[in-house]
């Protein structure tokens, strides 16, 4: 019978051991919060910290400006359209068909789209509602 799915872990790879630690209620809440901000379970977070594995940096968002989010989404759609044009041009070159799209126009569209994205991202980072987590909140951030 053919086995599908994830291969079975070796005994030394299985997470079968349990480690207990006594902490205060405040420490427990702090650990839960920073693990959640990193997108990890408490167990995964503590294991990564104790073994010096990478812990994803967290970012705290209070609220997002809907107009800015809409603009960034529109830019994504625009980039997709420009990418489709570039793919059509590449296909026409590889199949030796004559293209009705000029490379120069696509290049200028890509350059304009990149400029728009850079400006929108700069506004997003500079916005008051975007605040990176402090080093204390990240508890060391990435390793």
C-alpha cells in the first residue's frame, strides 16, 4: 500500500517530552501575548526562544487607513496587469509571434507602477496607525 502525506518522524524528531515551568500570572499573560503576536503557540514560542531558533518579529497595528489600504490593493491589481503584459510579450518572443505590445510601453508602465508602490509603502510606514513593536515586546525579535 502506498503511503501518502507527511513522512513519519523518527523517534528523536518527535515532540514527545513535556517541560513545565512556574511563572506568575503576569508572566504567563506576557508569554501568551508575545507568542500570539509572533503567530506561534506558547509551546513553539518557548521552544524557539530556549533553543535560539528564529522567532518571527511581531508588528502591532492599531487601525489601518481604509483609503491607504484601498490604494495599496489597487496598486497590486495594477502590478498584476503589467506583469500579464510582460508575460504576453515574453510568450510572443519565445513563440516567434509578432507582438502588438511594445516593450518600451511595458517598461515605462513597470517603472511607473514601482514608483507608485514605493510612494504608497512610504506613506503606509509613515502613517500614525502603523507602529512596529518595541524590542521589549518582540523579546529579541528575529535571531
